[in-house]
C-alpha cells in the first residue's frame, strides 16, 4: 500500500521565471501534475492545443479571460475576439471558476487586471513540470521571448501554438 500526501501552502518546488510551483509532479503521480501559479498582469498564454493532454484550471484569486472552444474561425493574432460555433465568446472568470480542457481543444487565458491572479492547474499526463522549467528559462531572459524558441519548445511538448504568448509584467 502507498501512502498519500498532505501538502502545506508553502510546500512545493518553485519553477524560476514561470510563476509556477510544482505541488505534485511525475515523480509522485502516474496520472497528472499539479501546479499553483501566479498569472502576472498582461500575461497571455496564447491560444494553443494539445493532442494528448487534458488540463484543468481553477481560479483562486483575481480574474482571467478564459477560452476553451474551437472557434468559428481561427485568427493568428487575437483569440479574445474568437466566437464558438454557437456564438459564445471568451469568459471573464473570477474565484471559483474552473476551465476544463479536453485533448485537441483550443484554449487560452489572459490576465486583464493590474494584480497577479492565483490559479491551481492540473495536467494529465504528468511531466508538464519539465516543460514549465524550460519555458521559465525562456521567459526570464527579459524582453519578449524568442518566438522560434517558444515554438520549438512547445512543439516538443505536444503544444500547438495558435496565437502568440505574451509575457506579463510585475505589478507596480
């Protein structure tokens, strides 16, 4: 029999440059990884999709613009104007909102506010922490991240980027 875990708020491994804390990763779970993250003001993850991963996002504090649908028409620049096949648009979501993303579903989030947003993020299969580590290295170099380097990294980790990633800014 294997024992479980009880984690304190301060438990986990911080991933420099990403705003993420790995709470449970591939070394502990065979099924998913769990992160606590801060989404900085202005951060736009960019619309993207995964062929083999499912994700779940839970907003703890703050507000995000959320997208989780195939749009009527994909445009390469601003996903926040996309409309679903039934006419629904992006949702402004606050504490308690959950976004579930099945495989192959375009999705994105953006912090339109002036303060960081706290979010819990689950991804299956596990191991997404390796991607976050390398993305944190790209983002922490300062200035806009190298689009080709981001595209190469995302392709390596089953992420098809549909619109650009835009790094956030520290509040102040």
